[in-house]
C-alpha cells in the first residue's frame, strides 16, 4: 500500500468542480478533493480563502480538514478504496472460507455434493445436484450462503461430471 504524505496549504480557491477544486497556494495550483459529503458540509466557492490539511496523492490532495475565516473547520473522513481480489477471507466475517462448512451448507440446503470442493479467495465452489437433477456449480461464501448457481464447466469438473 503506497504511503502518502500529509500536507497543509493556505490559499485561494480558483475553480470548483463539484467536490473537487483548484487551490492557488505558494505560487502553484493544486487539485484538491473534499468528496461529495465533504462538499455538502463545506460549500465551495471560487475566490474563497481556505486552509486545508490532507493526504497528497499523485493526482490530488485528499482533504481531511478544511477551514475558512468565519466558518467552523470541517473534518472529512474518506472511505478507503476497496480493491477486489485482495481479500483472502470474506469481508463480512473476516473468517477464511472453510470447504467443510461449505459442504455442510450445501447439504443443509438440500443439495447432494460430489467431488472435492474448490477453494477460491472469497468462496468455495462445490459441484452438486438436487434430486438427481442436473449438476450445478455452487459458490458458497464464508457465511455459508450459496451466492451463485451456474452450469459446471467440463474443463473444470471433468471427471466428477462423468
């Protein structure tokens, strides 16, 4: 995870683009981002003199605190970005996905599993069928919920489908 330096600037807002704005400070122009909720809490206007603190990113400054004369300072909390594919467990429970628990959940839901379950970062894939019907690939998350049902691929399940 990249480390971003904290910066503090005082200057004049030049242009406003929804929740982003340009700030002229120290002889340079900086792009700053309040976020939508921050812009609701601290209305922006061209020509306004402000003092801000935030995290300097390659493209902009994520404003954490902004103030102007005659206005109360506003603290802004930005949500951390979610990077799909990075989690090794279910984000809701924090627990790793257990293949044995996934098999138990599939059986409890009335399915008959076959073959070995396949562990994935956020779910377990189980080949199963109901009442002798067609084979189905089930995706089971760490909470034991079947989140997806799809036709199994012969290249993935090959021998188990025979």
